[in-house]
C-alpha cells in the first residue's frame, strides 16, 4: 500500500498498537538514544517524541520489528515482496509462444509503467514552508552516544546524479551537523555517490545534493536497498507501494524530490574544497567508527511541511531498528539473486548477530562437488555482498533461521582441514579487524554434505560424547594458570565449540599454546 505521507504511517502504527506518544520533554542530546536503545532491545513500539525542545516532533524505531518493517512496506510479511518480484520475473522471462501469450503480458507491462516516478508541476507539500534562513540546527538532530563527534542526521535519503548521464542515485549516509548550513557527507569510496563526486571533480563543477526526510517509509527503505547500478530507487519505491512516486522540482538545485516528504534539505558539495574531520560515531558493530575526513555539504535551502515530523534512527549493538531494515533486504533480494545469479540458492539469512556484512548463511541445493565454493565466490562478487566477512554454505533439511541447527550441522559436516576457505577482498569501512582500511581477509565454510570426490578424511567424531570433567579442569589449570573458566555446555548439544576464559597477562595465545591445550582437554 502507498502511505500518503509520514503522518499516515504514524496513524497506521498507532491504530495497530505499535506506537507510543511521549509528551514529556526528552532531550535529543543522548536522552532519546538511551530510551530508544532500551525499547528497541525489547522489541518495543515505535516512539513519537512530541516535546523535543524544538518545533518538530521526532519519530524513531518506526521500523524496529519485523511486523513494523512489513507494515512500512505495505505487506503482511517481508517474504511477500520477494514473492511479488519472483512472480514478475517469471512472467516477463517465460517463453511467449503465441500472440495471445504476448497480449496477456500487457497488464503487467502497464503495471510496471505505473511504478515509474513522475515529475509533477507546482510545489509539493514538502515545500509548504521555506526557511528564510536555512538552519539545520532548528531540527532535533540526535547526538546518539557519549563519544560521538556531534549531532548526526541518521535517516537521510540522499540523492545525487551522474553529471554525464543525469541518472540519479539515492543512498543513505550519516550527516554530522557542524553549523546551521554545513554538514559532512559520510559516503564510502564504494558507493555510487562517491563515484558521482569524482566525476564532478573531473569536470571542475559543484555537485548538487538533496536530502529527503520523511514521507512514505518506502523511500527510506529504498535508499538502503542494494540495487544494481543505474536502477532508480524511486522505481523500487513505486513497486513497493504500488503507486508511482510524485516528484517536484527543488528550489535552489536542479533536482527533484518526493512531493509528500516532510523535510527537504538542498545544497551542494565543492569537490575541490578541503574535507572536514567527521566523527567519531557509535556504530552498529558496537564500536565507534573513528574520525576521518569527508566532503563538506553546504546547505542552500530547507523546506518542510507545516506539520513535519523529523524521522531518526539510532545504531548500536543489535538488536536495533537497522537490523530489521537489513532483514527486509535479506528477504526481498533473495528472489533476484536466485533467478539471475545463483540459481542453486534455496534460502539465505543475515543473522543480526553478524551485524549485516559480517556473517551470511546460505542454503543451496547441491548437485556437484565444489558447489559450495562456487556459491561463495559468486556472492562475494555481487554488489554489497563483497563486504561479507564470513560465509557459511549449507544444504539438506537444516533450518538456517535456527542458529542451533546450523551449529550442529557445522559440527557434523565440517573438516577444518578441507572445508575452510580463506581469501581477501574489499571489506566494510566498519570492519575493525582489518589491518588495512577496507581491505583484508574473508572466510568461507563449506558445511554441505560431502560427495565422494570431496571426502578426504572422515573424522568419525561424536561431539556429544565429549566433556571437560572437573578433574580435567584442575589438571588444565595447573598447566595453564591463565585459564579461569571453561564452558563446554554446547558439546552436550552436539555442537563442537568450547569457550575458554583467559586472563591475558602475557602473550599466551598462539598456535602452539592452543595445540597443547587441546591435547590436555581431549
């Protein structure tokens, strides 16, 4: 369904018992984050802070559960969108043997045309109020965590365009606020907007940029979606809401924005201007991303609805709202991946414990030896999947949405000598384990049942028979006094993992140390 505006979405959430209004004053400086962090970790409701000390209420955690994420996309469950995409692909790509078959496609083609964004004349609701002196500090921009470099706009839909082709791209990048008319623009080198930026630099031109806040939540989701290069995110939004996005011309930049948005921030970036030091920023890995230099975004105009609501989100240790945005991408883009690139995929999951790119579990229908390895490398070469740190490939009847089932399957089917694969490639900027920025190692694990050609060694080990007895621990502790505790509870469940708590007061963690420890334990 299409939401008329953000206020329509808020009303829908409230009627469903999924939103709480907070009328007491709450400070956007750390306090809203503290409350939202507790609520999101309990899978609690969306929060509308009506008294922020500013003229604008603040909506947060609006997509903070699977149910609300589905509501934002106008479906009962997230897999419904994937099914719609799969049905459309099958209709358009199936053989057409007769003229009648081709005629039957016309309704689908007409439906596709109805999703394409359209520029309308006149002003939009997003331009009901034009700030005489644009000032982004008039909005309740959050400072989320104590060591953050300042307040950050956390849910911006950012639009740029290729200066050579005019094709637009829409993404989501945090924006640190420095002055009433100045923010940073935190886009990474892998992003399409960064490529646009480099093209403007070659042409010695200022780069127009516009930022949309609010409107139909489909706009927000589409800005995060890993679409192929050149595919219009507003077309995806139109597909999701089953209604075209109506755009209006900006006031100071030659760009178009959704007419029903809440807030529009227009401006430019000068590619030849010195960068600004942005950050730190408490991120979804549970660590602060360090301060670094990013382009300056100069604001030339701000417009908004008369009843505008400022949308925001926080990121931090999962579960947070961004985990459910990621879950939507996992479900929605499963069908395109299966149908265009890796047909053997049955299912795929990005567990929130893996924080987006750090872990992907893939289930395949296995037909030949080495197929798991083939799937790993296919996915590592696919768009934002290139950032995946660890990829686990399974087959059979295992439910990959159940972590314990996956862990048992790993224990039953993995020989570390033959089934671990290590490679190198691009990594996410937030990968704090890298010794080199945005580049280092990845690991794949082949958990599939092995075909005859793949069998080198059968361990024949039943991990459920293993345990660490108290007498063993005393012996271990005598030899390794740094070890303070051993937890082998997973062994009894058929999972070959033992947790060891160590007082690290010297350089003790080495291959020889671990080997000696394993010999004593088992």
